[in-house]
């Protein structure tokens, strides 16, 4: 699937989501209610969710249970993140599931998750192929121009929205003019939807609830809680610890030492580093919840995360880094039930044992030298990941029989040949 096809899906699902939200609001409130944070008729969360689920879960077409489960978890995660981001940016609660059972912060609930799973299944199984077929009916040049014109309008709309939230929208008159036209278009489309749904009004839609901004901790110690430096340190520490844990596990299970690193310099697992940092950032506010909560969340989100990581590395680098086909209850060799449970146990061990101790230790690090060390390590890891990506790109190109032509390709062939790459990535397999 090409990048412009993904953009096409993003805009299509963004528009469909806006229509769905507008129609639902019209049914409940009997008036046009703009359900998009932008001026134009586009819901970003629907667009992102539709494009990501289609890109990452297309292999599951036909396996309705797993496709439903993956869509439910993925869409719920996007809804939870979007709700908190909107609340932080606008200090407004855009929706509230507090009246529903099994909710979390009022932003997600079990009923809504089941609905997202069903809609996601329908979208990935039938709607996305239809949308892509329509896109490919267009002349190639016209299709690309159309998509990038929409990208340009989205960029202008986004700038106007940000300026409006900052209270300085009038600083760019041209942007304001475009946003006004987009807003007018949204209102006209919304009123059209309203006229066709007002006959089915059932009850009044609850008004938005405004929340107060929380006071910041003025003491501001280094790397406390879920601060920027805390998350960055956890990314670095988690990457190293995850690599060492997998190395020891493989030694005990297979009887020999093997590299489990994601990068060419040093023992570091990007998958584990990102997982630890993202999990801490997301679940820090729930750190006092029960162990069963973390086990279920870790199992579901960890399984989806590992599955999407496998899809990403195969599509981007043409390489499969792990294959669980020989393990029972696997899904396409990308994940298996046992290792999904490992993610759940890891979440419990982290939030109920390791994180509280490590967090106290990080808070005692001197502020100034701590920041310097973190930025130096991040700079090193950025270069490390960049070199690793180039080395993997050449590894795939060599497997496809493509000779080195540019200077960086020659350098990679000299310093990161097939023997070196096989030692670093012993289980990596080239694909088409």
C-alpha cells in the first residue's frame, strides 16, 4: 500500500467519521454540532484510526474474531489518547462515558470499544478495499494531486486551529480566510445532515463539561513521575534491560548466546524501550490500580503493539525479526498467546514492583548533570538508530541483488556486510 493511498484512506475515514459524529449529535440534540476540532469537515481520530488499522491489520481479513479484537483495542487506544489530548489542549471534555459501566476516565468504555471493534472490522474487511478501488480508478497523476491538495488544506486548517486556540488567529489573514471558508462548508454540510435526521431526535445531547487545569508541581525535581526526562530515561533503560532479558531468556531456552539488539551499536531493544516508555506515559495516572487491570491492559495492548511492530519492520525494512509460527496459538507468526501473557505479567511487575523503586532513584539524580546525560544518550541513540536503519536497508537491497551505487551504500557494505548483520540479527529473514 503506497503512502498516497494511506493518505486517501485518512481523508476518507476522517470525512466519514465527521458525518457519523454530526449525524449522531443531530439525532440527540436537534441542532448542528461541530464534532471536529478543525474548521473543516474532518475528524482526525477517525482518519488516523481507519488508515492505521487498514495498514496494520489487513492480513487478518477473513479472521473476524482477531480482526474485531485488534480493531477494538486499537480504536480504543486512539480514543483514549485523543480524549486526553483534546482535554489538555482545549481544557474541555469532548465526550463522557462516565454513565456507562466499565469505563476508564469517562473517555473509553466496554460498550464503545465493542462498537469500535465492529466498525473497524467492517472498515478493514469491506470499506477500505472499496475506497482503495475508487482511488485507483482515478488517473494516477490526478489522484496524487488530489491527495496532496487535501494535505495542503489540512495543514492550513491545522495552523488556523492552533492560532485560534492560542488566541492569535488574526495574525495570519490568509489562513483565517481559508479557515472561514472551511468552517462555512462544515456548517452547510452539518445543516444538511441535521435536516435529514431531526425527525428521529430521541433525547438531548449532554453539554460539554469543562475541567480545570491542574496546578503544576513547582518543585520540579529531575525525572519524577511521567515527566519528559523520566520517560526518556525509561526508554533508554528499558531498551537495554529488555535486550538483556531476551538474551538471557534465549540462552536458557535455546542453550546459546545470541544478539537480540535492534541496533548495530550496543545492546538495545527499541521494541522494549518504546513499550516501557509508552506504557509508563499512558498508565502513570492508574499506577494504583489493581494487578488484574495491568495484566489485562498489558496483554491486549502488548499483543497489538508487538503485532504492529512486526508488520512495520516487514513493510519498511523487508525483514521479519521474529517468527512464532512454531509456537501454539500464534497469529500469523507475529504474536502468540503465551508471549501476550508475558506482556501482561511484565506490566504487573513493572507498575507494582520495579517502577516505584526506579522512579524514586531517578528523582534523586542531580538536575543539571542528569539533563546533560539524557540529551547525550538521546543524541547517541538517534545516530545509532539512523545508522541501523541504513544498514538494514542495504541488507535488504543486497538480498534483492541490488549493487551499491552511492557512497553511503558502499560504506554500509564495507562495515555492515551480511556476516555482521547476521550476527546482530540472527533470526532476521528477508521477505518480498
